[in-house]
C-alpha cells in the first residue's frame, strides 16, 4: 500500500476523556469503516488521573466526506466517551497575534520561520507598546500596531489590546517578550491560547529580572520556559523548557545574551507544538504529543 | 474508572506490518471485546517504507484468559495483516548474558541496576576473556565464567562462548566493553539480540581506538552508541546515542574517562528499551517506542 | 622542551584576593625563578566584585625544594596581595567520609570510581543511619558504621556523626543521599567541605519530595544540584547542576528513577572538581576551574 | 580596586609558542610594569605537543601608550619565546563577508545578531550565487552582490568571489550555507579565516546530503559542525559542534528542518569565538578560549 502521506492534506483529531475500555477501538473502527487513513497516532493514558488523551492525523482525502460531515459523524462517539475533542484542518493556518516590546530576538526568529515556511501560520498583526520594531515588522508586509502604555493607567492599553486581538480573529497570542503582565480578564478570555516565553527555568526565578536572580544564586545552568498564560503570574501549564550551561565567567549581561538564544529556541518549539495541535492541557499540566 | 495500572502485570504486544487501513481498529476491537485494558500505546507509520509499527501494554488481569490463549486468539488478526509480531509477559524477566573484558564501568553500572531493581532482568552468567572482574561479579552471586582467548586461534573461545550462551538460554547478550569482534555465525544466531556499546558517535570513528581518532580529528563532542550487533563491524541498527562536550583541555586520556560515563549511560538506556520490548528493528534502523 | 606532565606529581595552588595589578606577574615570576613548570593554569577576575581567582598546577619535581619550603617562600607574595590561598600536593589523596541512607545509586557510582581509580580519593568510612548498604560497602574493605537515628532525639546521632568524622580526619564529607538535615553547628564546622546532592534543579523545589513537586508543576526537565552544605537548607554554593528531559509519559515514579541517573552523574562531577581543588567559594557562589 | 572592565575598550593578545619556563611571567611582568590591567586571561599548555597557548584581554586605557607602541614593546618578548602572536583592538570591528545560496536560516540569524548588536562585526557585503535573498539583505542596508555560477565553468565565479573578498578587505569569510566547494587556491589565500557550517556532526557524513545519509544510517542524534575551511573537503579545524536528538518519527525532511536550528546556533557560537579572537589554530585542531 503506497500512499503519499508527507505532503497530503490532513485533519487533526485531539481527544481528552476519562479512561475506559474501547476508546481507541471506537475511534479507529469509525475511521476504518470510512477508509480513513491515519498517518500519525499518539495516545496516552495518565495512570494518576485515569484520563485518556489521543491525537490522530488523518489524510483528508482518504475520507469520502468533508470536515463538517466528519465532525457530525464523530459526535456520537465523542458523547459516548464524554470526550473533550476537536478536529482541525491542518491546511487552515492558525492566526497568531504577536505581542512584543523592544527585544527583537524572539520576534526575529519567529518572522524568519514564518516567511521561510519553517512554521505554518498567519500573522494578522504585531502589537507593541514601543515603536522600536515597526520597520522590521513592516518590511514583512505585516501590520504593526503601536499601543502605548500609560503607567498611571494601563486599562486603556489593555482594552486596545483586547480589541485588536478580537479584530484579528486570533487563534493564538504569543507574548514574544512583551514584558507586561496581562490583566486577569484577558487571560481568562483565551485559555490555553496565550503563549508566553519566560526567561527562566520555571518555577525558578518567578517574576522580574530572572537572570539577575540566577546570577545572585550562582546557578550553573540558565533556562527558559514556554507556557500558557493564566491569571496567576508565571504559573500556567508548561509547554516546553530548556537550559544552557553557564560558568563563573558569565556575568549577568552574558546570561541575558545566552538566555536569548534559549528563549527563542524554546518559544519556537513550544509554538510549533501549539500550531500543530500537539498540546493538550489537563489541569495545570500539558500532554505534548511531539 | 479507577484501575491500578502502574504495578499491575502486563503483556506487551509488538507488531510490524505493511501499513494499510484498519490495523489499529482490528487490534483494539479485539482487545475491547475481551475488555483488555491498554495501559500504554504507541504506533508509528513510516511514510518512507509504508510500514506500520505498534507496541501496546495490556493489563494481564483485565483479560479473561492467559497468554497462550491470547496468542491463539490474536493469530488470525496477525495473519490478516501479515504481521511480524510477539506478545510477551512483562513479569517474565529476560535472561541477559553479560560479556566483559577488563573495563568495569558498564558492568558495574548494570549490576547496580540489576541488584537495586532499577532494571528488571536476570543474569544467568557473566562471560569474560579475563579474570579481572571475577570477584566483583561473584559477590553478586552471579556465575563468572572465564573463557580465555588464544590469539593464534580464537575459534575455541568463540565455540565456548556459543555453548555458554546456549546453556544460559539467553534472551539477550550484552557486550559490555567485551573488546572482541564476534564471528559472523555467532552474530547471525542472535539477530537483534546482541547489544554492543561502541565508544564513539557512530558512524564516526568505526573500529579500534575511537577516542584516539577523535582526539586526532579535534572534535568538540565525543559520544557513544548502543547498537545491535550484525556481522558488519559497528554497522548494526542503532538503538541509542549520546554525546558529551570536550575541550582542548581534554587529552585522549581524559576523553577515555569522560567517554566511560557516556558509554554506561547510553548502554543502560538502550538495554532498558530492549528489555521492555520497546525496540522494533526494521532493516538497519530501529523504531524505539520510549 | 619535552616534559612529561600528564602523570607527574603536581602541586595545586589556589588563590582568591582583591583584584589588582601584578598578581599573575608576581606568582609566575616567583615560579619561573625556581624553574617551576606550570602544567595547567586558570585565572578569573570577577568584574562584579573585583575579586581575582587563580588555580595553577605545578610539576612538583620541577622545583628545587619541597612543599613546606614552597609554602614558606610563597608566603610573602600571598601577604602582599592579601590572598586567601592554599597549596596542596595532588598525590596526597583526600579523605572523604560518605554518608548514606538506603538509596544505593550515588554510593554505588562513587565506589566504582574509587575502586577503579576513575577518581582519586580515600574513604576512611561510610556512615549510615540504616544497615541496608553494609554488605556492599564492606565487600570493598571499607568500614561501614551504623549510626541509628532516634526520631525523638536526633542529638545523639549527630554527636556520633561528628565524632566519626573527626576520627576519620575527613577532608570532605559527601552526603550521598543521606536524607537527614545536618544541624547548624556541624555545617559550620566544615565550611565548603560538606557536599550534598540535591534531587532538584535548585532553587526549584527546595525541601522534601522534589520529584513529587516537579510532577505537580508539570516541568519538562528534571535536574539535580551538587552544592556545599551551609546551615540554610538547600541554599549553599552550587558546584554543579544538570537536567534530563521528561515527558507526560513519565510518572512521579519514573522521575525518581530518571533523576537518580542525573544525581549520580552530577555528584560525581562535583566531587571530582572538589577533589582536584577546582572549586573556589566566594560568598554564596563558586568559581569552578574545570 | 574598583575598575570598570565590562564596557571598557580592550586589547586582545593571543600567543602560541613552544612551551617552556617563564612565558607567563615575562608577559605579565611586562604588562604589570606598565600597569596594564588584565581583565580576562586564559592559558593552555598542550602536553601532547608541548605547545603553549594564551589569550589575554587588557584594558586599553590602563596602558600609557597606544596599540602600535604596545606591539613594538611586546616584540622582544615574542621573539625570545618564538611566539606566533597578535594583538588586536577589540573596538575595531572585524569585516565579515557572508556567502549564501538560497537557504536563509543562518543568514537571518547572523543578520539579527548584527543589527541588534548581539555580535559585533561589520558586513561589507553578502555574496550569493542566487538572487533569492537580495531583498532581505538590502533591507539591512548591506550590499548584496549576485555572482552566478556557470556549472560548465566555475572559474569565472570564483575569480569574482576572490575579487569581491579582496575589495571588501575581509577579515573573515562565512559560508552561511553557500553550497559550493571553494577552489583550493581560495582556501589557501585565507587560512583560518574562512568559516563554514557543515550540516553534520563531522567526521560523520562528509560530503553531500548529510541528512539523507543520517536518515539512512538511522542515527539518533543529528548535528552540525562549524569549522575553518581548508583545501580538503570538510576536514578543516573544528571550532564548534552540537547535536539534537531525533527519533523514528523524524523523516529526512524533519531532519533538515531540525538541523537548521542546530546549524544556525553552532555557526553563531563559532563565529562569535572567531570574532573575539578566542580560536587559536594548531595543526588541524583548535584551542577555543571560550
């Protein structure tokens, strides 16, 4: 059986539900009946919470009907197993609003991945509380929207942010070193859709100036954490983390510089997983089918 | 549904077959019919060879029959899909013959894992062409069998090795820095069951004295490779690899020392996967469901 | 100039002092005058505290006098620059008391390194609050001293510990998963000489059950930290750290198992640096000339 | 003594010479005499070739004379010890010609580092055998010079390359995925100044399509190597290497994608060391004082 799977259009099914007998059997029996071709499959049964997770990629053209019909036909199975689920069309690019401040390392890396096709997403706009990165963003043909912050009253800023995100019909919001704490109500509006890159190996060094804290503590590795934003600061579900070795030679300034490379790599890996529907949130933890 | 899965007795089903529709459906439908509880599931469809691989862990006590009946009942499914397959009882420890020379780092690490229960296997005997490690092995209550090598005629040595392995009813043979090249016929007797730790990041530095070669080339990382032994030297399917950074400060002697730590870690990880039936060999490559 | 340096007897000079002009000039001029051969040299000037650190290895037989004379002759230079300094004879093995509880992974690894010569030190005795590891230690010909802990009154235990350490003339004490918090006065008796392996990437997860804490937080890497013990719990100067990736597949039990491999590797690397006088403590941080 | 060293102007002295007594003493005595302030110092005595290497950073304003006088005054010391040496002014940015083909990942990363000040160098021009990257380069205000390759006769191309490099007064040439093999005479013109990023963990997979080779061999980690170009293909002195884990899930296409991230990181680290005069070449190996 020779089927071209690598470049074919795919649907992505993700499921979380209480673990029990026959979940996979029901799903795969359903797909096999319609000769749906599964090109990638991941399952995980969490023994501690007795929860079942799955993510399947299915070749769209192997099915004799379209996405809406697929969803309709899947609905009874989902109900039978009390599933939290979604099916997305992988060819529909997610709309990602980038929020930045003055630092360009994460933005620059993401824009390279966007324009080269390394990662597949749309950027309806870049929002910033500073003008510094306007020219670079606009060279890419992407709208750059300057939303200043009045330190005495941040409310107008965040209202504008909320409006722009809504207008952009964002599927995800990436805080690419945005450097402002989002208000609780904004966090709650987009659960598991706002992605932050924190410049420490959480839960170490929560809050401001983590590299300064790391230098004071004398750690031998510094890290970065990509996580979903919740209303509790730096406490949301972790998607991805990594570290880089430092030595006594490295001053706080060096750590900031070294850390930027870790940050941009970790953010890119985390965002890629999110874009490909590989991250399933469960409580304050994530299942990442990478 | 609260089922204790972490410490329960399990069967392990592994399958390789041509990829097609309905494989998972057939397997899971069969299990669900008998209320077999899947505690861990991995699948992989290789798009380049159109081959399908799967590994399931099933709670033994969730099934209403024993292993032999399970195999019998599974047979028709296996035939229908032209599967290469096996089902093992995870509670039956594999019998692993260790072969060593003079170096103790891998042996010592594996014996710690054996006696502490960190890894679950039996050691019917340790074979060696030197007496150096006898006392340490025997303290563990494990037979140490000295099989000297006559450099002018190695045939008697390897005949004795073959006999001991057969007598030990070995499921796997681990060359824990054994330092002799096995004859082709011995390699062919135990396909995908002889595990070697090579002290380089293969395919770099095939053959003798890899750290010396690495020092001459001036590499910045040295590595180790755990692979199945085939009759072609250092060319068998790779199970696991890792590297460690070195600098100009590190002499060849240092590289040997640093390398030992990488070797023992890589061998232990590779062997663990083998013991847990996580490694499926396909041509000269492996699928490792870790 | 062909001098055999790798296996020659060496002195190790370590220095910390306020940074200023001419420190290296004074030291090296002194050595050159006596034709002292420097086989390894590290210096570091900390720009944040304006402190200077150095570590030199000098071939003992290149000097026309012995260690005592060397120290006497060096004294005036040390005074001129207000140095904290020491010169040790690398051929004199450090005496290291190991303290353990029930877990064998770190002990087993260190004993392998000791008996194979991978690391160069003496073990006058192993102290433990449990009998579990007696047989293994005694096979090595090392005294195993059982010092039980009365949970209602730990004072007798720690008095016995203090006496044994004193009797052993310990240069260093290694808490190889000893699992008891040392009393402040014991910590203060041996500054920068008690080495602990903590099973988390400090400062994350201070205190008890760090893997449990890590599992709850959903981190994607777990780590271990080798540090000098001070009277403040888990807050002493960090010598070495490392991490290992975990995924959602890894339960708390898995993390404990994976973590043990990180722990023993980190402890071994940290202890090696300590044994070779490569760790200079400065405030709550370390300079490690590795 | 409180001296601001982090942002001060510095000279960089690098030395290679036969190892003997008194080298450091002579150099530091000379500097101390003129109250030259050493802000960073590295030395290395290679026991295998009995060669001595050093790299010092000296605060320019601590000396009572300028760079030319410094060089003149240092000359006698250099002659006495038969040194290969140089002293550079760290504030004079190196001129780096970038050579690219169609792939943008390394170029994009280097241009970010250039424009953000993350790395300190000048780019007189970018040379390419394709037009693809013109617009992106020119947005940065950097000349983009298109030099097409006639596959039937590459000589005119390389003559043009040679002329452009000469006209640019290049201190270094970076082959940022240039994908053409430079002719021997061009390699010989710029020893230890042409830097290539090779997309494998050398010496594995020399030559074309290394990721394809890696996929066929079934390796578990893929890597990249930053090295100086010599006339022997992929065999020049290695500056920096790193690897990234891959699994059976990763197709050749995935490896190319993952590899790009390793390549750009390794090239950036290698180039940084080169720009800061941290790489001393000795035979076919490097001493990297990082």
